[in-house]
C-alpha cells in the first residue's frame, strides 16, 4: 500500500497480516500508539515491530527451494 501521510511511517497491522490481509495502521498522536481500522489491534511502535517480526518468521523460507531425494 502507498504511504499516505497517516503517521511517521506506515506499519502493517500484525494481526491482519497473520491472516494474509495487508492493512496499514494509523497513528494516534494523543495516545502515542498505532491502531488498525479493520481489527481491534493497537499498540506502541515497539509492540508493532515485535509482532511484525513474528510475521516475518512465517515467511522466512518463502524463496528457499526444498528438494526431495527419493530413495
């Protein structure tokens, strides 16, 4: 998704991304946290980055080719 000036930096919602939905989060300046319009997830920048690392773990071998040496 394109950067649309919603906050300092666009972050994907970790909760939606784990369900294969690419949803940007919005930044609330008063509370100092990010929130998702689609689901109930909200958290600080550190929490969002931590949860997004779990999503990266899911796709770590996406470009790796697995072969089977049938015996």
